[in-house]
C-alpha cells in the first residue's frame, strides 16, 4: 500500500499569487504525512532545476508533471521520470499560450503539445472546480480513467458510482515558507512498488484506491498523524480543555481556497450573538432571493437609463419645423424647391443575420468531432453549395449597405448646402424607428413596474419547524424608499413620480446620484417573515433555534460541517425531536464533526465514529466505531469505551445510577 499525493505546487505561474517555495516545508509535509509518492504539478509550467533539487532531497518517490488549463478545466499530466526532457519542452510551449487565469488551450492544442498524451497519467478535475466537461472528456475516447475530487465525501460517492471515473483525493497544496499547517488529503493505492507503469495501471482500477490504509471506503484521515474519521457522522467528546475545539480548528485550518467547510462556532448562535445572527441570516436570505427575482428587471432598468430624451426632442423639432415649412410655402425659392432640400436618409443598417448563418455553416463543415452525425443528416456537398450561395447573398447585401450609406453621406452634404443658400428652414431629421422603439420601451417599463407593485408572496422556505416567506409590495413613502437605498439624499420630491411615471422616476434618481447598481432596488420593496409551526412570530429562544436549524440546512451545499457544542441554550426535547434526525440526515450528504457534552446528541445520534480527546501531558485522540468496546489511538493506546462515555456524558457511573434512582422515585 502506497500513500500518494500527485497534486503539489512548488512555484507560481506568472499570473498567480506569488509565494516563496520552501524545500524544508516540503520535507516536513512529506515526513509528517508519511507520503510514499508525490508529483510536482505547477500550473502550466515546469521548473526542471527545482524538480531535480526536490527529487534529490526528499524521502519519497517524486514524479514530474504539470497542471494544464484545458478547455476551461484543469487536468494533471504526470510523466515518467525518464521523459523529463519531453515535459520541459512541452511546458515551454504551454507557458507561452497561457498568460492569464482566464486562458486555456483547446484539445487540438493539447494534442500538439503532448503528442504522446495517452502514455502519461492523466487526471482531470471531476468533482472539483473547475471540473472537466463531458464534451472534453469524450475527446480523449476512453483514455482517461481517473478523476480528482475535492472531498472525502465526493470520493466515497464516486467510488460507489459504477459510471464514475476512478476517484483520487489530493492536497493541491502550495508549499511556501510561512505555512503553519498541512492538509490531510491523499490517496492510498494498493501497490507494492512505486514504478510508473504499476502506479498508472492501479489508477485505472477502483478496487486499488482508498482513503485509508485499512481499505475502508467510508473513512479518511482528519489529523496529520493519520487518525481516521467517518465520511458521515463523527462525535468528538472529551473533558474541558482536552482538545475538542482545537481539533475542529485544525480541520478548518487545513483547508485550502478550494475547500468548502462550514464551521459553526460555539456560542455563535445564542446569547448576545442570537439577535445579530438572526438578523444576518434573514438579511442574507432576503438578499439572495431578491437578487435572483430582480435580475431580469436590473437589465431592463439599465436599458431604460440609457434612453435619453433626445428622440422626444427630435420628434418635437421635426413637428415644429414641418409646421413652419408648411406655413412659409409662399417664401419658397429655387433652393428650397429642390427635391433634395428635404430628402429623407436611408438610415440603413448592416444588421442582417447572413454573416451569422455563414459562420454556422462554416462551423458545421469544419467540425471533426461531430462530422459523422452532421453528414448523417446533411451532405457535405449540400453544405458547400449552401455556403457558396450565402456568400453571394452576403456580397449583395454588403454592396447595398455601402451604396445606401454613401448615398446618405451625399444627401447630407447637398442638404446642408441647399439650406445655407435658402431663406427657408428645412424640415428637421427624425428617426421614427428609434422614437417608436423608445416609446414602446417606456410603456412596457411602466406596465411592468405597476404590475410588480401588486402585493404577493414570491418565496417560501421550510426550515424544519419554521416557515420563512418573502412578500413583495410597493414602497409606502419616501422615507421607506430612502431607508432601502441607504442614502442621505433627499428622496421625497422624487417619490411622487414613483406611481405616475417610472421612467421619470429612475432617471431622476440617477440624476441625484443613486448608482445604476442600486436604482432597480428602488422599484419594489420586500418583507421577510418567519413563523413557527403554529404560525406565531418567533420568541428569543426560537430565534436561536432557527439560527441553528438554518445553519445546518445550509450545510447541505458544503463538503464538511463542523459544529462546536451546538447544544448551548437548547433544551433536550428540541435536540431530540429536531437536531438528532436532521444531523443524521445531513451526514448522508456532508461529512459532519460535532463536539458535545450532551448525552442526547452524543449517544442517541448513534454516530458512525466516536472520537475522544484527552490532555495527558500531551493531546491524545482515541477513535472507534459506535458500539466498539475500546477506543484506540493511531499508536495503539486503548481505553474502554463504556467508562469513557459514562465519565464524559453522565459525570460517571455513580451519578448516572443516582439519577436513575431519582427518576424511578418520581415514577413510583
């Protein structure tokens, strides 16, 4: 069995955050985690000199590689040691093509840079951002068998999925001088040799990859010494100052920027933080819903703000000049009688879609990946004939456009000269199309804003025993609007146009200094309401309960949930009736660590793994399955589970028996 991390960064690309590589830190990382095989995979470049320095000074096998930005995703390309020169040459080309974090190469470019790619170890991101798209994977035609995931839970899920690639879990660590912690992210591979061919073949086989040395698919190391936790539900127990919270912090601290860990700290939901947290949660909920709801309106408001009154002015000038021209017909002279004196321009636009259709047909003809499907329904000759005719049509369209444009220029010059010599005033130009378009936009905007003002509920969410709803309604007065916009600007004079003329309203807001990014929020107000299962507003204690339940519900989108003694200020009926079942349900999707002194949480939850921390001159961590007779450390030290649980959860067997007798006396 070999412990492997094939995703390690030792130098930044020219477009990445700079960091100073430390060989000593790399050696410390390898020694503490007892790694057998690593790969150096920097972004889109390879430092041969640095690689040789690392290989000569670390106590494990080191393979050369690179992490490539391929079609907006990432893929590890790991070479045999004897082909280091080929990697160096390939990366010289690669580093020229990729100069920013937004750049990536195409599959064809990848093949040109790495012509023997099928003979290398290829590991794309699959359950990790930026994940490789299925369309890109298909281009490799089955060569890729392995994919990198970003959490132990995703490894477990992928390994059980018969359609998924073989999962691997690596650190993606940047080895730098000032790092003070290391991740516990690596994969055990069931091989006895570190030979490249053996490693590559093993990465094709799901039965060869594990998160732990005991070959369990539902356990992973959460401490540097290799102490195992469950990918599901873990309860951490121990006396005061024994290291429970410390271990939670170590898990959280070991994360990197790509990790998705939610840490609910002790007392963060109750006591003095209760009202503050409740307000924070509902504001966040409301902001997310409102932003999604108003997203289409925001674009419309931007379009409305881009409309100025020039088209109205043009139309007004046109009508005035038309009346004046008709009234003064008796003053006509030779210049004003000329046909071109009031000639209307073509105003012709080159906006037909022929160019787009030509590009689409060209794409069909150029496609290699889909040519079999395309030519199954469309013959190549027909597409060529179509393209030829489209190009001919495009030439005619463009010629017409250029002729009309040049004619307009000539007409403008002649009109200007005729007007300068005539005593008559010509009829002003007006773009009727734009004037009508702007009128339609204004009318539609007014109708939409007025319909939005109708009061209705737009969002409902069940948070277990609580119900959250968000209602939209109009602003009641200028002060309410001012408060919403969080501005010191006087809004009252503008508010009156809110109901009558939405177009004028948004323009006046913009004129007094309200930014475009805020104006759309001034069109509609929202109210959020949270009630309990009886429909009543929440008491102080219920707000604390809501805080906890909402944080737990939100954790579904995270890879790991850390809960530090969540039982503070909550009674046992609430814990038993709600928290236990909810956390067990969450643990099927998210890895959960919970520290607790509460016997209901600790025992009735029946966790997958019990973790006991003690401070015996040094911190020790004992673990075991729920129901195991003994809990043991990674070094083999053992304690009796019953005695430990009884002491921590029940204050000892004597106290437990005494309480039992008291309860019995009440019963009798």
